RNA sequence: GGAGAGGUACCGAAGUGGUCAUAACGGGGCGGUCUUGAAAACCGUUAGGGGGCAACCCCACGCAGGUUCGAAUCCUGUCCUCUCCGCCA
């Protein structure tokens, strides 16, 4: 959410951003509704003042026994109330429309965000790591997984429907090892580990910016009016919702959670293997800091670096791309995706996504701090994947495979794999 | 799931239909006086949302409604917390 005053003063700029982000919202319409809202507010508040003044005179009249005058004033208030009831109903309608529009307004974007229509126009920032050269016919992660019984896709589909899987045997250990490694690395860098609620109120989905736009992507539990989170970011940011926080040092959180995504509208895309599934596990970084563009930019670099360091520990090649306007999302001010080399796809695939939301979430969630002057300010919030699995197992298995089908286990993972150095065919 | 109690500022808590919400009282925090320093004592302070050019006004007693000229106070619903019972990893 943006400050309505900012929108009034930068209407054209905001409309332009909406166009770039592909969000259908009319700023002129919003401003018209806003004007109507303020006009009604003025009138309603005036009537309320009348009512208050008249009512407050009652005790005095009662004391003096002026019954007729009291009755006259009562009638007057009733008249005021009648008018008020009408206007308040009108105001309620207008405010609902106002809120609905406000929730659609996109965040502005950083000056260095590339302009583009889709992920095709994201701009590569850097490549790290050598692409592996195989002098044999490579196996994709599905084949490798079947070979070593790391997961079971057909039975996942039998039991859970499409895009479901079982992790099995050593696969489970790998699945957990990458998470534990990520958690340990982050804990060592000042992050507080958090295991979070996965079922949350609708309000939290809206506050964090996933609703209204992402409703279709989210699993609902209608009986209990809860929603299954697609990322622990929802619960991590909402942890502080409505609070005044101390951000003299940035708040660094590392969330551990399962994530649930309906993947509506992606039917037929990435159907093979573990790339796009309905349920996965993720260690997520969330940072909450001062309303200071320099500081949040530094922190964006920091959480991006954390993810890169993890990929380097996993010894897989990756690249960082600056996400363009068309792919950046409604609430995001600036975003880097990290894409990891997936040999079977012969391309880099997204494994991490680092966002600076500026005030967008903090405004919706009402997360503030007191600055040096003692004034309440909205925080900046940021997030980035540390590791999402099983997707990360795709590059891990495929890049580290050998001709005989065995798989090299990176040194950093071995402590979490009971010292295992490679996965050998049975 | 059943029965009961309760949600008021940083915390505890008073207020049970009318200038009582920059909200009694107590505690805590911060600043000061005193002191070699500290403690104690005393003094001060502790900043919500919105509208309006402004004067100023409206809203805020968990949240949403209702009754009333007027609601922290009465009624209904709802969320949450606590106690007891039941069930349970």
C-alpha cells in the first residue's frame, strides 16, 4: 500500500508503474473516490459534532427541569441522526471502494529496475560458477531420483493428485540437509530461526500483499476461515503486525516452513519432476529495518549474498538477474532472482527470489518504529529464499552426477548426511 | 466440544448510562533535583488514527453491530486470553 498523499501528488507516476507491472487499476478513479470519501467525511464529522454538542447539553437541562427543551433537543438529535445514518451508509460504501482500489495500487519501483514485459526481459547481473561439462549422456533429476529411490512421483500423484511427491530414503536426508545447512548459515549471521503458523487469517494474506491478487494461488480452509501460506514470509512479517518495533538493528528472521501453492493457471507447465509442485519446504529470510532506502538496499544485497553463499556451498552454478517491471510483482520495489543451472533443462531455473518491499507491507501490516525524533515511521521489509526444496535438489543432483549414476555430495552437506560423500547405485 | 471468567495506556488496574480518554491509583521506563557515586525521596515526562489552509473537529475502552438524545458502561455476534471438564500428538 502507498500513502494516499503520495498517490495524489504522483498520480501519473503511479499510473505508469501500474501499466509497467500489468496491474489494472485506475488512479483517476481512485482519486475521485478519495475526494468523495473526504467530502463525505467532512459532512459526517460535522453532523457528529452537532449531535455531540446537543447531547452534552442534556444533563444541564435535566438538572434545571426543562423537560420541554430537552424533548425539543432530542427531536433535533433524531433529525441529525437520520441524516447521519444515510451519509454514514454512503461513506461506508465509498470507503469500501476506496480500500479495494488502494489494495490494488502497486508499489513504485527502484530507478534501476529494468523495464520489460515478462521474465524474458530480466537482466542478468552476474554469473557465478563454471557450468559442468559432461562427456556422457546425462540423466535428469527424475531418472537419478528413481535410480537411487530418492523420491516417488507416481505414488505422490496417486495419493495427493498431480504435482505431488514422496521424498524417500536418502532423498529425505538431502531434503532436510539443505534446509538445516541454510538454517545454520543464517543463524550464524544473526538471523533468528522461526518455525511458523502455516494456516493464517485472511487479513495476514492481505497485509503482506498476497491478497487480493493471489487468492487463486492459495489453498483455503473455508470451514475455519484460514488460508495455507505459500511462504513463511506471511507469518514472519505478520509476527510484528500492528506493533511498534525496535529496528535500531535490522530484524533478521529465518523462517522454516512448508509452503502450499495451487499453481492455478500453470497446468501443463513444468509438469515433469520436482520443479513445480503444490507443496514444498523452504527456509526463508525476512528482514525488517528502518525507513531508509540506503539501509534497505544494503540489506537487499546482504540477503542476496546469503543465498549466493549457500549455492556456492552446494557447489552449483547460478546467475543473478535483475527482475524487470513486468515480472516484479505488485508490492515489490526492487527484486533479484537467482537462477541455478539445471543441466536437463539446459538453462538456469529460478531457485531464489530477493525482494525489497519498501513500506508496502509495513503500511498494510502497520509495522512501525520510532525514529530519532520520536516520530512513528513505517518500516521497510525485505525477503529472500535461503533454500527451497525439493526444487534445489534438481540442480544439486543433476550438476553433481557422474557417468555411473553416482552423485557427489558437496562437502558442506556431509555433516547433515551422516558423513556421506556420494550417493552410489544400489 | 461443554461450563465459567476476562480483554481499558509500556505493565497492573479503577471506572457499571452524561465534560471519563492526552483515562484515577499503583508499577515500570526516561530526564532532573539531592549525593563523591548509588539507593531512597521529591519533581517532570512517557508521544494512537483520520479530516481541515486554519481555528479546530471526528474517531479510538479487543473487533463488528444494536438499544438510547447520549455507550467503556446495557444487548447481540465475533476474535482472543485464562480456569475447569472432555478429547488428544
